[in-house]
């Protein structure tokens, strides 16, 4: 005689779900490095560097691209500022003496971040 009960299937499904939950809990509780080691900041003139978001930006350097690096924490592409002018991300420091002359609503910085064009003021 064949049983039409759904209980054996449901019990098997519940066991599988419980097993996945336990395995997920074990993986989530396993030790993982808290944060990646910060990338070395750009220090040489003319150097192009990716650094982890939150890293200090050296004087004379600006952020031009925001990425998803550093294990998903975010990364910044840092380059030396150009005296002829350049586009930077809105989270970038503006070097002393430079002025913002234009803005774009979206850019390489992020879909929702602005980009600013900076340059030295004209005499």
C-alpha cells in the first residue's frame, strides 16, 4: 500500500535546510582576517596606484576612480594632481590652490557620485 503522506518529504527537506544552516553558521564563525592590509599609499611623483578606501591620500594626489577592490571594502585610484586640470571624484581631497570649475552627476567614481573638474585659477 502506497502512502500519500507529505511528511517524509517535508522531514527530509527540513533536515537538508537545517544542515545548510549549521554549515553556514560554521563558515560564518570561522576566523577570517578582520581587514586587508592597507595598500601602500602613492608616494612617488608620476606613480599610479590603487589604495584601499579609507587610506590616507598623500599631499598632491587625488582620487580619480572608485573601485570594488580590497576584498569588497572599496578601493581608490590615486594619481598626482595635474596643473593643467583634471576630473576627480567628489570624495577626493582638493589640493590647496585648486578650484572646482565643472561637475558631472555620474562618472568613474560611482554611479551616484559626482565628478569635479579642478584646475589652478587663471590669473
